[in-house]
């Protein structure tokens, strides 16, 4: 299999990884894709293309002093006497770092804490070591950490004699519950997409470097000072933690190049850093969703990716519902169908994969060894399958014995496939298939957040993001051209023109009028968002905000 | 007395109702039709004078005229052709002028009276030819092109190799025509303030020669059309009408000459004809000019067609109660002066259905007849509107939906003098709130802030930089021009760069009345949602422009300034890391 990244030969990758790379998982918050991506990039010194060799690890600054200072307080979910003491030590040391003047040092420290915490981007009800800050500066990037066994046990030992080094002991950085490798995956995608375009690679890296270091330097300074103060309490300063990336399939896929192009154009803007990063977060998640749909497409095949035809053939069909009154219900239900379809594609993709495997085995193995081979295959993928599932699987296998010996039939093979799907596809169903919905809702591609009939929409931020990837700085294009480009690049369908290209009128009994009104509402949306100017003769030109 | 038909009423109605295209308001129609009693309307406009001067030169430049339908592009092209000695212009001639120029003194003039009428290919070809001639002064070809801005921009976006042409067109559209440019002048007729022509137009429409025939009509005394023509000759009323137009322009709307002609024709006639009036029943008060001007509820058709009327209707003048005014209307006046004025205003005229209004009013005051009392209240919106145009006791702006119109007007009247300090501070406070989206109380500095909007905790906006109030001026700038009738004065914000900025050029920003209102309302505690649709984007662009121009180039990376919620308000805080790596709160 053709991969980009670090593929471990002896690791048991689940099914969905073999299709979509290692890995994407549903408990990664949408902002964490951005955070993880930037952390990996910074960890590789703002270079893309690293991480393909086993020794190439990215460094992860621990920043435990900073994190405790900001997040560990009396409301903390996982109280630990070690952290209590660590915070106390740090604050005492910090008081000495505050200039004595008419302002109370404690109050000043309090201000700093509140200021930094105002950039918190995920608190939820997580423990302090799993909370994150918006990366207004490189020094605010916090990698997911975990105090071993903290949720199970409460530390009861004495702490008064502990040194700072002791207090940080047992905190590790490879839990990957929240930083579940989605950002890594994106790093690999952009690396693969710029493998043959070093100029673009340079530009992107440089833009990101500027975003993270040129503005908000004072905030970065503050954060750095706090963390350094903690380092000073230790005998030997922290070594950075390290990580190595996963992998992605089909490195030559043209989709990766398209993503790199989008990123390049988006980053060429004159917005302030905070806004720019926010749009970037939207783009990353949008790309991830497109990536999932691309590889789930019924006609997707690695050989297509080699030739570059995959962009045309495997284009998704994102029919966007632009809300209005009256009869927009029609578009809404069509759009809801499309969302279900794109999920169904994923399910069927997994099934196709299993089926191909089963058929391959059937071809190469005589019937009497068939089931053993199947069992071996399952073992290869899932070492520690749960007992109950395993039992059921064994039962099924045994019931197949007599049928298999009688000879291969399509029906029997199907049953085997089904049984395998149940066992091997469990992780897929539990943790992968909801990724696109979760991300979609977060970035404004899918609505409603909770409620009936989820369908594709375009939130204002996402709309702004896509306008800035489609239209380079200083350029404009007509509204019609804009719609065409949205379709060509992303499979977005809003008006009748694109609906026709995607053959919607053949498949569903709708008329052009419904799509025409959808498009009209979209035009008004864009106008209100400051992305489109309509002149007195009704010519509409799209431009950046 | 005989039944009379005033032909001028028909003439007016051709503007408004007869044909769906308002053919009377089209230049082509006027040029061919029979002129009315006082002659056809010939507005004296600066732009016409300018163009004729330009084309009288030996080597005139090329000219592009952009504007909406009804701004006078075709009319101006026709006038230019006259100076080139062209005969009566026909459709055929227009078509041929695109490719076969008219010549004079070695200049070959191609005329395109509507770029949108040409196919996309042909349009691009013309612009291409124009672009080629730009760099080649020896080229005798000149172009006079009338276009809609949208179409022009669309065609230009398809001619990437004509960068210079695009640039100069863009520049002139954004910053005003370069009237001394010898190769190409681009004039945007959208900038014309049609309000300038209101008095001249009304004077022509109410010219006694047009209404002479009415003397013989037996319905003369009950005719609202004649009444309207009479009233609209009154200078005070004309001035008020002009103020309304200026108000719309200050809101940022562009009104075309055609819009105005259609609108005034309807204001006078109300869509009625002589015959209809003669045969009509009793109460014709609804056809008075101050009802027609906003569009009448019973004539939805006209409202739909006239954009200008819709805009005026949005102001909802007369629809909202103002206690003092309502009391005056119903009570008849408290003092003898007031009573006198009331009697003059609400006498026995057509627009109050002669005695009807006062009878209803008295019934209301006496508390006698219940249904009549209700009728009295129904007169209120109508009477308020009359007061708007002719009242002398109450300021007309009490009837406008603006809270800060008086301050706006004050600024206007004191243009050139120093602005009232209090108003400026209020404005700065409002601008601070608009930029930061927080109810700050700062009014000594303008703060340019940034914040992460989706923080799960309360945002603490970071101050990128600040501008002292001394650097800020708010005033009505003179924006008059010689070559075009534009608004004489425009509200301007002039901001000089702070010390930390490299760039020394001040920023000049034009504001409309809506933006002023939006900001002032925020300053006194108003809601961010009011006027947000109209103004939020503009304010954001102002902020972006300030950041682009004035952001400190040498960032002091050791200072962070931010707003922090403290007790009941947001307070400014400052933290610095000094040379000894110590944190200093300031």
C-alpha cells in the first residue's frame, strides 16, 4: 500500500485507518485539529515534509507551569495535592517577578491569569491538563497532557518534600484522546500536497510562522515568562516531549495538492492574526470532511488518484440549503438526503473493503482452509477484540462451516462479509462514522446543531473562508463564476446550473425554479456578509471582505 | 363652464402610469414628442456643461460615463453628438457609431450609448480598443462610452492584459474623475446629487403656463391636482421636498433624474386624470401632494414601481405619534399664536376635505359622537405630514425616525467651525463601542482592539493601538466640484496617525447619516442590532483600514494593554515586562 508518513508494519490498524489513514476520531474537537496541526508544524520547526522517516519526531513543549497557572483552580475537576503544591510554588515565585508598585502583586497575577484564560478555547468539563488556548501566539500552544491514573485514583501521598521535578512526574503527552492525530493527518496531507512544489511549501510555512509569532508578541512574552519561572524551580529544565506522526494513503492524490493550494491562497490575506487563525480552523475541518467523502466515494480507487482523475470522478455532492421561507422545504429535504448519502458512502466503503478481502481470500484458498484464513485476518486487525463480540463471531463462523465446505456461493460469502463487518467495523461505527457530522456542525457546514433533518448549509464563517480560498487577494469574479468554482473544487451545489451538472434533475423530481430561488437567497446572504457587490444593472461581483 | 382637459396632466401621467416603461421619462421619447406649454424640461447641469467644454477641445480625451438607468447617459451622449454636428440621432445611427466613428478636426469619435446592449465579446473588444489607444497619443480614436458600473467591471475582469486600463478606471471610480487627464476621464453619474435639481424641476412642473387651462374647469375648486400644483410652487414646501431628497442621499441612496421626474409627476397628479377628478365623489383629501409623495396605500402598483417612493415610505413620516404635535393638531392650539397658525394650516381646503377635519376634531374634543371621534384620530397621520411640509411651530425633524438628526444638522450648520466637544466625545465613545462590541466608557481615546470572539470565557479585548481624541476631527467637508453637481457638504471623519505609526498620512473617511446615527445611538446605550444591517460592515471596514494604515510597525513586544471587566464596567489595564524581566502593572 502506498503511504506517506510512518506506517508501522506490526501495528494493528483498524479498517477505517486502511481506508482513511491513521487517523481520524470523533472525540477530537474541531479546534483541536488546528491546535494539533500547528503544534506538529512548530514541533518540526515550521517545516513540512518531515515525519516520513522513523527518526523524525516533532518536539512538544510541555508548558506545565503555564497550564497550571492558567487552568488549575479550586473548581478543578481532578484535584491533586501535587498540583496544588506546584501552583503554590509557582505563584510564590511569580510574586517575586512582579515589580513592587502601587498595584498589589497578587491582583496583578490574577489579572494575567484571567487575561490568558480569556483565550481558552476548550474547557468543557475537562481536567486542567486537557484544556487548550487559542493560539494567539506560538507560546500558547498546549498539547494534550494526562496525569497518569488521575481519574481513577486520588493521590494520597505526602507532597511537602517534593521538588518541582517530582511534581511534574507522571504527566505524559501521548494519550491522544483529544489530540487524536487529526491535526497530524492534516500536516501529512499538506506535506504530501506540496511534495513537488517547494515554493508553495515555503510560502505556507512562512505565513503560518508569521501568524504565530509576529502579532501578540507581548502575550507570548508573558506566557513564556510564566513557564520559565516554573522551569527555574526545577533542578533540570524540561526536555520537550516528542511525537511521531501517523500516515496517509495515496500520497500522489491530487486532492492533497488542491488542499495545499487552498491553504496558500487563504493565508495570503491582511486580516489580523486571530481572525485569520479562526478561518484557518474552518478550512482545516472542511478539508478533512472533503477528504473523508473523497475516499468514500463509490467510484474511488487508488489508481484514479495516480492519474489525477479522482478530482472529477470522486467529487462530492454537497447540496446546500440556504434557508428562506415558503417552499425551501424541498431543498432542505434533498439536502438532508445528500447528507445521509455521504454517510452511507462511508459505510459502504468499509463494506466494499471487507468484501474485496473476503473475495480475495476465497480466490486463493481452498474451502476447507477458508474460515481459518478469515479468522487469521480478524486476528491481524483486532488483537484485543472484546470477548462478547468474539464469542458471537466464533458462533457465526461455526455456523458457516458446513456451508463453506459445500463450496463458495455468493450468498454465503455475503454472510461472511456481514459477520466480519460486525466485528471489524465496530470501531468504525463507534468512532469514525460520526466524525464528518461532528466537524460539519462545528464549522457551519451541517445544521441544525441538535434537531431534526440535519442537512448541508453554509455558515457565515465558512462562507467567508471559502470566498477567501476561491478568490485570491486583489481579485474579483462574477457570482456565476463563483458558483461554478465552488462546484468544481468542492462539489458545492446551490443553483440550477450546478444541480444540472450533478444530474440532480434526472434523479429527483424537482424543477429549476427551486434551485434558482436557492441561488437568489445565497446572493442576498453574500451581499449581507459584505462578500458581494451588486450593481444597479444587477451585475454581481464577488470579492474578499 | 365646460369640461376641461388639461393636456399637461396627461403629459405628467405619461411619466407614471400609461406605459409600463415610463416611456415619457426616457430621453428618446422626450426628444421626439410634442413639447408642453412652457417648453420641455432642460435642466442646467454642470456635467453637461463640462462635457460640452471637453468635446469642444481640439484633442478631447475618451470619456466613460457610468451610472444607473435614468442618470442621463443617453441624453448626454446625444448632446455631445450635437456638438459634433450630428443630425437627429436614430437607432440606426447609435448602432453604427460603435464601429464607424464621427469625425471632426482629425478626431474620430466612437460612441457607445450603452455598453450593456453589446454582446460580451463586442463589449470586451471595445474596451480592448480603448485600452490600446491609452498608451498611444498619436492614435486619433476617441471613445465616448456609457455603461453600468457592474457590466464595466465584469468585462474588465475578462481582460487581464489591460491592467493599466482597469487601474485607471478603478481609481477614477473610487476617487473621482481626473478631469485633466488627457487620455481617459471616467465619470460616475452615481455621484450626482439629484436633489440639486429639485427646485428647477418643481418650478417647471408648477409653471403657471401649464395650469392656465384649469381656470375654465368647473371642478377647479375641488381638484387636488390643481391644488398640488399651486402648493408646490411655494418656496418653503419646495425646500422641504429638497430636504427629503438630501436626506435620502445622506443615507447613501442614489436617485436618478428619471426617478425624480416620475416621482414628482405622481406627487402632483396622484395618478389621477382630469376626467376622474371631475367625476369623483366627495372626499379627495387623500390625493394631496403630501400623501402622494410617500406613495398611497390605495395605489400599491405605483409604490412597487417607484424605488424612490419606497425609500421615502421607509422614513414613516407621520406614522409615529409625537405628543406635542398631536396635541397641537387635535386641540387647535393653546395660545392665540398657536390658534392662529392652526387656523391657517387647517382651514377649509381640499386636503382636509374642507370643513370635515375641523368638525371631526371638535366632535372629538367635545366627546359627543363616538364614531366621529375615531375619525378625528384617523386624520392624525395626514395632518402630521402636512405639518412636516408647512408647519412653522414644530421642527420638522421631530417627525423623522432619527434620534440625532438635530446634532447632525448642527454639525452641518457649523461646518468650518470647531465641533462641539461634547458631541465629539460622544461620537468617540460610540465608535469605541462599535469597534470593540462592548459597552466601553472611553471617550478620550479611540481604541483599536482585537479579541478572540469564540472564547468560552469572557473576552478581554487586546488594544492594538490607540488614537488620542485630539487627532480626531468630525466635520462637514466641502465636497463640491466644478464639473459635476455633487452634494456640497459631506460628513467626514479625519483621523491623524498616532505617534507610534510610521505612516504620516491622515485617514479621511466619509460617513452618511445612518452611520452617524448608529454610532451615536451606541454611545447612549443603544442596542448593537439597530441599523446593524446597514452600518456594521462599513464600521468594520473603517476599523480594518485604520489597522492597515496605523498599526505600529515597531511592535512593543513587552507591553500588553487590554480591557478587563471590573465591577460594573470595562477598565483599561496595562502590563509590561521590563528590562529585568519583571512584570509591571501600570
